């Protein structure tokens, strides 16, 4: 086993107390290096600098790339990664108790990527939120029945960087980096990682807690950011269609997600102009919105239930 087996990459902006909580959930051992990159915070970072001085395995950099967002910050961190495996974490999240024990059996494996079911917490109430449910269900479904369909659905629906162990060589050998845009900067990166990861491991153990109510952009309503999400989705759809077999592409349910973007227009009340802009974009790029799976009433009911809870949670934390 090499000296540094795991690199933990963390972008940070304006949440020093939460970042320290995350760092405290990571052991101070030679086997792990933590690379945190600050995205030019506007708050006092003295507490972080003081904490980092007490740690032997934490490196703290500033995003000096000239582009301000989490994607650019992660790309700065990737230049310093030396571990065999890379874990991504957000500064307002944390690793759960016992996470290293759950991870250890996979460190000497030949997997390209290993998926772990996450949990989630509402930072305002301290209670479990719904943010993890969709991802947890997909991973456990694939774990219990690892068919091509279940694994493909999971790989291409779970495109958040956290709660998965990624072989660093997969990213380096294929020149995979994060898009340097304000939102959805992780989507294409993780889509490419999923494509190049042919040998996938699965666990039923939880290693990571994603939070709601912190500095996440997920809850922010912003038309420009919504447009960016749509544009990134279109790029992702085209990439998947060009790289996957027809069967695998069908299993990604990207047609279903395309329909979801149009539904979001009505939920967010962006208006008919936005609806027709997306429709025109879909037609130009041959993007379809029909998914046979939605004709199954059980599938439709479950998806609607999860999505409704997701939106209810977001509205609780959305800034007025």
C-alpha cells in the first residue's frame, strides 16, 4: 500500500466552521491527504488557517485561476492530488462515523469507481432531509441486483462527486476535469468518469452525509443558473448518446430528465419564453422527452413522490 492512498478534494467558500467540521471527520493519517481550495472567501479565515496548522495531512490553497466557482477550485485541487483514489467532499458536508472502515476493503481492489449510499441532514433542524434518498435508492438497488440496467441507471443518474471512491488514474489518464461554470460544474466530469469506469464496485455502507441549508446553490432560484443547468444537460445528453450503446443510453433515462427540465419551467414559473427556448434547443440537438418507463404507474408515482419531497425541502431553505 502506498503512503498516500486517498486524496480528499474540498472546494470552500465562506463557511469556515463547517469546513472545520468536515476536516474533523477525516483522520489525520499518512494514508490520507486533504486538499482544500478556497474560492476567494469574503469572510475571516483565521480559524481555518489555525486548524490547518495543527493537521499534518491538510493542504489549503486559494483558487488563483481567475475563474471563481467550485469547478475551478476543484481543478486547482486536482493538480495537487497524489493519492491512488480520490474522494470529493463539499465544505458544508461531512463523513459519517466509521466511514474509513467501510472504505478500507476497496482500497486494494481493481475497481475504477466505488459507490456508497449517502445520507443527508438539514443543517437548520439537525434532522434527516430528503436530499440523499434518490441516490441511496439507486445504489442499494444496484447493490442488491447488479444488472446492466441497474448499474447504468445509477452511474448516469448519480453525477454528484461525493459519496464515491474514484480511481485517480481514471481522471488523469482521460484528462477529466470539472466545467468552470457557476452551477452543474460536476455533471460532465462525473458523466465522463462513469463512462470510463468499466469496473464498478458497490457498497451498502454509508460513508458521507450531504447537507441541506448551507451555502449550496441547489436551493437558489436564479434564471441565469437555470439556463446553465439546461445547457450542461444538453451537452451531457449528446455525450452519452455518442459514447454509450443504444441499450445503455436507454437505461440512463436522460429523456426523462429532459422532460424534467421542462417541468421545472412551470414549477419555477419562468414563463413560456423559457419553455420555447428549451424546446428549440431540444429540437436542434435531437433530444427527446418521452420515456417508456413513465408509463408504469408505480414508477411514475414513486418518482413524483421523491421529486415532490425534494422540492418541498428546497422551498424551506430558499432565500426570499
